[in-house]
C-alpha cells in the first residue's frame, strides 16, 4: 500500500536522524533557518544604508572591516594556494550534489529543510560581503581624501596628458626585461606580487590615506584562471578570505597593475576608478622599472581610450608616437583579450557591470575608465607646484 511505504520511508529517515543527533541538541527547524536569514538580511541592510547615511557609523564599520579583513588576509596568506577557489568550487559542487541526491530520492521534507538552510547560507554570504567589503564604498571619495580637485577637461587638455603618458612610457619601454620574441618577461608572479606589497608599505609611510592594516600579497589563480578570462575577469578581491586573486592569463605588462588594483580593494578602496588610481600611484615611484612601466602603460591606455572617444584622429596619432616595444605590448594585450571574446565574455562583463552599478557606481564597467579624471587632477596639481 502506498501510504504505508511513505510512512516506512519517513520512519527510516527519522531513525537515521535520531542516531545522528543522539545526545546532541535537536537540529534547528526549517523556520529557524528562515528567521536567522531574515535577521542577517536586516543587519546587512542596516550596515549598507547606515554606513552611507551616518558618517560616524560608516567610519566605525569601515575601520572594523579593515581590521578583520587584514587579519583574514594574513591568515589565509600563510597558505600559498588561493583558498577562495576551493571554497567557491566546494560550494557549487556541494549544492549540486545535495540537489541531485535529494531530488533523485524524492526526499521532499529534507529538500524543504535543506532549501531553508540554503536561504540562510545565502544571507550569511551577503551579510559577510556587506560587512567585510561593501561598507568600504561609504568612504569619502579618494580624490577628496587626497586633496585632488576633479574638473571637467577639454579634448586638448586630455591630448596633452596622453602625450605626457607617451613620454613616460617611451622612457621605460626598452628598459623592461623582455623575451627573445620581444614580449615583456617580468619573472615569477610571487616576487612581483611581493614587490607591489612593499610599494604599498612605502606609500603608507608617505601618505596617511594608505596607512591601513596590512593585508597579505596577491595570489595567482590555480583552478579558475581560464574561467576568469572567459568571463572577462583579470582579477578579483575575495572578502571572505581577504585574498587578491589574479588570472593566469594576464599579460606580464599588466601583472603589477592588476595586483596593485586588487591590493587597493584589500586596503579598503571600493570604487574601480579609485583602485586603478591607487594602482598607478603606488607603482609610479617604484624603484623597479617593471612596476613603473606597468603604471605608465596603463595610464596611457586609459587616457588614450578616453581621447579616442572624443577625437579619434589625435588618439591614433598619439598611438603612433609610442615606441615599437610599447606598441608590441599593446598588440600582445589585445590578442590575449581577443582570445576570450564571445558570449560568455559578454555575459561576464554584463554581470560585472550590474554588480558595479549595485555598489553605487552608476557607470558600471565604464567606471574603470573614470581613473582618467583622477590622473588628470593629480597631473594638474603636480604641474601647478
Ligand atoms: Zn576592482
């Protein structure tokens, strides 16, 4: 009889459940997980809006987040492999296996309870994301903290600046180590990443804005490098472990800049344009020519892309004034990016765009390019001195 079979099955699982929890406390009922989820979601909303509306609360939450993040980062920094990848892979596989098993065995009660637990897990992930990282977006603009005045600029002004970045790039392009084929050959990732870390220490001693709890240095992706490239991601900061992960496909000329960009996130800078600016700022005065070159090549790319949008002819002429080594590096970069073009790349870019917009940067992925405003403001201030 059908009902009997159903009864027998549920009795069986109850017995297993009893054995598993014998002597321990009763497991949390399904509504318990949902109540906890509601509580965590409410806390997330309070941290997010509270940090933006009430400056003292924002400052307190940011300071707390920086201290905890730096601690996590140094703890996970003891392990050379990116833990974030194992956590992400474990989470995805765990959920898939659980879904398959419960659905195949038609354990609807277990499915319902598990689903409630997943809702809880989701709200815990959100809460940690908000409290460890998103609150940093409530900080006053980096330009303001550095005393920079960001102004509207004319095409002429921009072209002048591009010419200046070309000059800087010219002075360095033939001095960086290169392979026989002429590609940038910057050596092992780890030593580059440690160098960037040391440059941040130097910057922190010169500028109070960067004097924050010290995270560990950036790691190179092991499992997900190719996946990252396919979804148009050169690097990411993982607040749960405080890790800064760089894709394996990043070309050498860009490794220092991308490590420094993720390093800025780890130092409590949220907006993408500000991280790009911090990356340029920390690398441009390095004693290492590879780091300086990465800074100026990227400044050139962002500035000339901005010029290209308003004056194609002048942008092309300035490109031609680059030395052959730098033009070769740009070809290598474009080829590397073109390799991964496709639907998945567009999708990844769209997700990143939506994510950046959700963090309060209305320009989305275009906000990386807003670094040009900061570069010009810095340049004008230095020129006026
Ligand atoms: Zn970023």
